[in-house]
């Protein structure tokens, strides 16, 4: 009689430790990885983001983006030559869950596209994220027959990929802990 109880207890214990949810498995996650750019971070509340961007705009650090309804800034510290970065987050449950970015060389034009190539920018964006997250992004085939570079760091995922527009490179950073749970 004691053997089945002990066996059941051991099985329950094993099942408890093997059936972690994402919060438990991410208990050693370094939340500083959620820091994005210029004081913006994953998990930031929407109102705080808008107020912060207003302050950055008033200080002259950002401007209205050149693409859609995005925030824009010029980065000459991490890229050579300088790069325009446009961004605007995706919000779920009132907080930033994902940050899409669009990069292009500030001086790009059709007459210098052979010098300021998408591939050159792509490699610089990959190096930026590898340095930022102290990791190597992995090359992976994409569904469209092309490829992208990505890395999963616990709940955080970083992706870098070429845009269909020859002057742009895209990236996105997301944290599944801030993404809405889908039923089904």
C-alpha cells in the first residue's frame, strides 16, 4: 500500500518540475534585456511611452518618423555612415510587447545604392544586436525563401531581416511575457 503512494508522490513531483509555465522557466531572465532604445523598454505602459517620446522630441533627440506614424532618430554612434531608425511599438494590454524597427542609411539615394547597399546595412544591424545582447544571431531560412537572423533569449526574441525595399532593413524585439495569451 505504501509503494503506490510513494510512486504517485514521486510522479506528481516529477510532473510539477517538468511542466513549467513560461514565468517559472524565465525566473533567471535578466530584465535589463527589455531595455530598447533611449529609455524605452518592453513592458512600458502606453501612456508612459507617449509622454517619454514627447519629452525626447522636445529635447530634439527624436522627431516624427519618415515612415508612417513612427518615431525617428539618427544614429551615428553605432552605424557608419549614419542611419535613420524608425520605430513604433505594438501594445498588448496597455504595455509594449514588441518593438518593430526600420533602418536605412541617412544618405541612401538611387545614385549611391551600390555603395550604401542593403547588405552592408543588414550586417551592421546584425552586429549592433549581437553586441547589445552579447550573443550571436543565428541565420535561418524564412518562409518567403529568403533568410533572417534571430536569437531567442528566454522570453525575448530578436529578429533582423531585409525589407522588400532595397534601402531598408527591419528588426523587431519582442518579449512573450508581455504578449497576449491566445486561446486555442
